[in-house]
C-alpha cells in the first residue's frame, strides 16, 4: 500500500492550476492521496478534497507592481508556522511531494524524511536554467531555502536539462479553441485597478483591454478598458479569444498563452527573483519583456501591439509520464515497490 502526501503552495493560482491535472493522476496511481494547501485563500476553486489547510509562509501581492513585504511580514506568524511544521505527520506517508510548499518541506527536513519537489521553482534553480543579467543572491537564497527538498522534478518553458520538463498545460486549456477577437487580456495581480486603467488607456485608447484584477470585487468598464475580478473560467475565455496577453512573468499564464498561440508581453514583478529568471527565459525565446508600465516603455509596448508574430512552442501532454517517473524512482528508493497503472 502506498500513501502519498501532496502539498501545494496556495499563494497565487499557478500551483493550484497545475494541481488540477496532477491530483487525478496521483489518485489513480496510489492507494491513498492526502492533500495539503498552505497560504492565503486563492482565487481558484479546487475540485479535490483538501485534508490539511495551513497558514504557511505565503506572500501578499502589493498594488504597485511587486510583493507587499510589509503586509507579508505582518501576516507571518512564526509560532503558528513552527506549530504547523511540528504537527504535520509526514512520517506516516510513504512519499511526500511538495509543489513549493514550505510546511511539508520543513516538516520533512525536521524529521529527516525525504521530500520530493514537483514544481517550477526547482527547475528555476537548476544550474542550466536561464538567469537574469543582474543576479540577486538574496532572492536566490529565498527561492532555494523556502521549501527545501531531497529530489527535484521541475517544469520550465523549455526542457533545459534532464529532470526539467515542459509545462503542465491543464486539460481545460488544451480543450480550448483559440480565436482572435482583437482585444488583449491583462493579468497583473500586483497592480491595483486604478493604476492599470490609467496606464492602459495612456498606452492606447484604440485597443480593447480585458483586465482581470485581484484587487477588484465588481466588473467595470472605463472606455476601452474592461475590468473583472479574477475568475478562472472568464479569464480562460478572454485569453482564448484574445489577440495577445499582457501578464507578469509568472509561469502558468505565460505558458498557457504560448500554448494557445497568443502573442505575449511580460512584466516581471519587482523584487521577485523567480519572475526575473522567468523573464530571462522568455526573452531568450523571443518574448518581449518590459520592466514596468512607465512612459519610457511605450515604444516597446506599441511595437508589441502591432506585431502579429507569435513564439511557437511544442508542449506535449507528458504530465502522466513525469509522475510515473517520479513515483517509480522515489517509491523504489524508499523501498516500496508498486506497479503503476
């Protein structure tokens, strides 16, 4: 009998988006799968049962282009985190898999239990993955030690090395039929609605923008800019119908935009090392990158608005094969032999 704990970082929507495909595959391949989600409540509803909910060490988005470190620090409760780490029963599982989830990772480290990373972050840390021109030792240290692991299976925009795989494109996206209705879809969660509306209208009043904002509770229209609260189905619909996608340099949204054949413009969050690395990777692929929405970037944005070329990618559905490889290697390493379906 194999019992697996799959722990997911709940900050943002990317990790939970990937879990929508990973969870059913794990459930079909083990006798018991328990799930932990940590961090602030996400915008994405999940269809699977969550056994453990933890506060963890989530980051809070700001409203001017970066992480709100003050609010992040104030909401972090070290005593609560240590309590969660000490009381999570990782020793009772045959395998612990972490998607950049700190409670499970540190609980495993405390008890010297193997913890397998199945995440984008583990790929970003790989020596052969792209790096920004200006290194950030502190940011890299946070990324490395936030959720420590004993084995790594990573996802990135390209398969840069063995153990790095192309992105998990969820079935909801694979089933879409993309068209071009002329608007551009925007997802920049670290900006408040008012800033986005002013900047987008300043960039172009002749282009239709469909904005999804983490800081908005009601839909609103401001001339050529429509704003909606974050909604998974509505966002996917907008992206599938768009001419292009303007978003942060996260992982899942840019990967899905590329898969759908959309032109892509990314803006990495300030003081966020992972996104700086992602931006470097996308830049090498030919995706334009801007630092912010200030006037000095108008020419680059205008050029993007008028371009028709897209960056071709070949993101085959290999998630099941990746999980088979992970389970085969890690369960056998732990002395558990189980045939995979």
